[in-house]
């Protein structure tokens, strides 16, 4: 990864819709709800697909494949990604 940011995620599965609930700038943590159940990697795939669309960039899970708490890398300019996060929350 050339540039980008590392985000901590707290993911709640089996929700009614995909939704980013909150962003804590101090801890760089997003709280996210996903529709999929945590079976057959469905929740991770939904998470990556939606975050890639929102950030318009590649997103990779670094830690927490089988956990609610995940660490992801978002590629791109760190300044523009932080600005995007700050503008949405």
C-alpha cells in the first residue's frame, strides 16, 4: 500500500441494511452495520464491497477476519480520505 489510511471497524452483522453509524476520529474507528450474516465470509464481502464504493478505492482487511473488530487498509491519499470521513460525520 503506497498511501492511505488504516481504520478500525466495529461491525454488527445481520442488520436491516448496510449503514455506517459513527466515526470516532480520536481512535480512527467506524461503527458499521451490515445486512449479511457472518457465515461463509458473506459479511466481510459485503463490508469490502460497500467500503470500496464509498471510498472509491481498494479496501483490504488486515486483521479480524472472524471478529467483529477489524482493521482495514484503505488505499488513496490519506488527506482526502480523512477529509471524506470528516465531512460525512
